[in-house]
C-alpha cells in the first residue's frame, strides 16, 4: 500500500530532551516536507526537501533540523524542544519537485507535547 | 504575497443539507487550487483540485470551480452525510519550490 508513515504517533517529552520524529514514504517520491498544525493557524511548513541531500527552510524552521540521506526517509529533529513546539506534525511527500503544483500525500500525524 | 482565506467554522449541518465552504485566494502568478480533507485522527488527503480558470474539480459528491474573476474556489456538496464530518482545507500551489499555502481550515459537523 502506498503510504507515508510517521513515528511515533504520540509523544510527551520534557524541555530540552532531544527527539526525532521519523517519516518514511514508499512511493519513490522526490519531494518531502514537514508541517506543523496549530489551532487557528492552519498548516505551516517547517522544512522541505527536493531530493536526497537537498533540504531547505519553510516558513517556521526555527528550532528544527532535518536530513535527507535516503530518498524514502525524512526525519524531523528537535535538538532542544521547548513548550512552544507542542503541536501536531505532518510529513508529506509528492512525486516531483515543485511541490505546490503536485498533490501531496500526508502521513497520519504526530502529536507532540513538550512539558 | 500568497494567501488563502476560508470561512471560519465550525459549521454544523443536518444530514442531507447543502454545504458551501467559501474559499478565496491571493496569488502572484497562476496557482493550482486544492481542497484537502482531514478526518478525525488522520492526516490530510486530497479531495479535489483544479489547475486553471473555469476548471471544476469533483470527488465524492463534492465540487469546486476555479473562478479567476472572483479569485474563489468554493467547496459545495448537495447532500452531506454524517461521514463527511471533518476539517476541510483550501490550498493553493504555485510552480517551483514554493510550498502549498493552506487556509486555516473549516470544521464541518454533520448531525443525523
């Protein structure tokens, strides 16, 4: 089944404790992206990747890191989480670069709480 | 800049009622327009899209027409079901590296 998977689905952590949210897609998509969803703000893009070893900042990159060592994986890293990073996170992928024009496929989401 | 404005919710309707969720956009260039739906506890999934003016996207009984003159892409369904209860996002996409621009979402609740 074609899908985007994220792990974990739920995570409660404490301020300053490094964490990684994994994202994997099995559709051989070139373009991958991370979003956060907050009440009243909709979805905002954190980082995106046009292909392996090519990443770039989205609208709200502060406090996050990403890497793209393999085409299928695009982990989101919070080196020192803070409470304002409590949010619902979505990974998405798309067949080709130029993510705006092409349908994006979303993972199920990771609900992160930072205490 | 590029932006999407959609009607605020929540919207509560009875089963079989007519649905309209308004969406207007501002964009530099000629965007593609999308409606995504998010069912409870799930990620977003594409509901329909339109890539040029006067195109009509349709899926699962939902329709939206790309109106360049009014910069709108309103979502409609003639008869909603309880299973349509979800959050609906209007979005626009442009070429190149620019990300999708999402509206803030409209929560729809359909009651039997």
